C-alpha cells in the first residue's frame, strides 16, 4: 500500500478524556479498513490493538456570505483504537525528546 493510512490524531477535549481509558482517536484515510488501521497502529507505535471502531463523516452544509452561497465542510473518516490498560501511545512528544531522537538518528547515520 502506498497511501497514508493514519493522517493525524484527533485532539479534542472528548478524545483526550478517552486516552485515560486506553482509547485513541485518529483521522484515517477514507479507503482504510479496520484491519489496515490495526496493522498500521501496531507497526508505528509498537503496541497491541484490542479493537478498532470507525466512523464516516458526511459533509455539513454551511451558508457563507451575503448571497448565502452554500458550501460544504470536509468529508473524513475517524477511527477509535482500543489498547490494553498497560500500554500507551505518546501523542505529544516534548521538545527535549525531539532533540534527543534527532541526535540519535544523526549518530546512527554517521555510524553507517
């Protein structure tokens, strides 16, 4: 597969409250299946996925301007990934962690 399955994590108040219960929310490709999503999360974050639930969102009509022109919002697919209670995904990498991981990558490249 040459398309990106996981686009970005959905960061909302509700999704951050669910993180405490082992539920992580991602915006995913519209063509991705539950098996694709499970495989990709396990591969990228090195965790065991228990369950995946997906939702397709239809575009919402919005009125814009004085002429009341109707435009539509985005169409997207959302996935909620369930993990065991002993595993976590770090969605927010701190600045010091980014620097350290960047330094490690540079050192590894120099060794090769």
